[in-house]
C-alpha cells in the first residue's frame, strides 16, 4: 500500500480491492484519502489491507498519534465501507455517511457533522447516498464513482440507479463553480493539478454524448 503526500495535511493512498475481478474500466488499485482537519484526523473511504501487509496500520497509527486529534471516517458511498468498521473500532472513530445510506453502516458510532473544512456535494436524480467531499482548504474533490479517472482525464459515469439523468447532470454543473485543483477518484488516475478544467471537460463531453 502506497501513499502520496499531496500537501502537509493531505495524503492519497492506493490499495488493491479485495473483491476485484479483471475489468478494463476498474483497475485493481483503488484510492482513499486521509486529511488532518483542524478538529479531526479524517479517513475518507479507507481501505487498509492488513491481510496483505502486517504493517499496514503503522502509517495511520503514526499519523493519528502525531495529529493528536479525534479520528473520523467519511464515506462517499455505502458500498465504500471497505475498512470503515475496522478503522472505527481501532481508533474509536465515528462514521459519517449520507442519510440515505445509514442502514448500511450499523454498529459504529455516528459522526453527526462533517469536520471543519469539508463540504458534502450530493448529486440529484439518484437516491443511493453517493456523495463527493470538497476539502475546501485543499481545493480538492474526493469522489466515489460518478467520475472515473482515465489517461485522458475524467469521465462522467452515472450510476445505473440514476432515475433522473437531467437532474443528475444539472446538479453536477454546480461543480463548475468550485475552484477545484485536484479530483481524487476511487477508480483510475486522479487529477492532481487541473481539476476544474478536467471537471468541465468531462461534463461537456458527456453532455455532447447525449445530444
């Protein structure tokens, strides 16, 4: 498991998904983020593969000890629970998930409010509790699956559960207003420097495909 430090407080990690099967669109390695907010040490969609590496928890133990703050887990989607329960148990960390996905995560304490500096973007036209997290001080958007990373940039990937595609795309247009530098995606290459342009290009390309 490798971590790339993107700023003093933000790290992007990659780990092989335990249930991966060969698929050209979904690489085996998936991503998750850690960020030291002013009031919490945050893990977004954590996946700690201690079944592959006995020392997998060490960098997180060290970072959390150094931060000296409570730990919180944020999920971009119910199906990204991954190591959420293990992180919650290990660090006594509450878990935040969008309201409609709370039935998926039970038995762990609930994080009632997002940590300082993080805003949740909830797309419309789909009722599955998938969100993106805007880490405002980092100008970084962490997404689940509605953006896929490719060698050319980002691709819009609406969920099969989308019931109103027009509402979904209209809501994604709000992302054009955000000063995003990075887009960290669960699947495929992330965008680390031209996030706003990559978002606009992906939205434009998908809208052209619908016409």
